[in-house]
């Protein structure tokens, strides 16, 4: 198995884990775990797509990663306000 396939498979698995977890109410879409799974999955998938030189998927996964960073930042800000 190539490193590109390994990165992509692991990344997509993490994204799907977050999606399936939220679909079956096992992970809240506002939880830290949800955002971290999406972020890690997006990063790994972006690396895999880059190693495959698949520009459309690099763009897709990079946007996924940026959206996850924004979601994580909002989560952390909200969490800090609640504690604050």
C-alpha cells in the first residue's frame, strides 16, 4: 500500500467516523471529538490527495480542513465563554 493510499484511507475513515457518529447521535456535531476527527481526517486526506497529485481532491480536502479549523475555533471560543 502506498503512503498516499494510507494517508487518504486513514483520513477518510476519520471523517466518516465523525459523520456516522453524529448521524447515530453518538457524537454531537458541537463536540470537541467531532471537530478533531474532522480536522485530523481533513489533514490526512489532504496529504494523501497531494501525494496522488489530485488537484480537485486537494482543494476539497483543504477546504474541509479549513472548515474544521473554523468549527474547532468556534467550539473552543464557545466552551471558553461557558467556563468564563
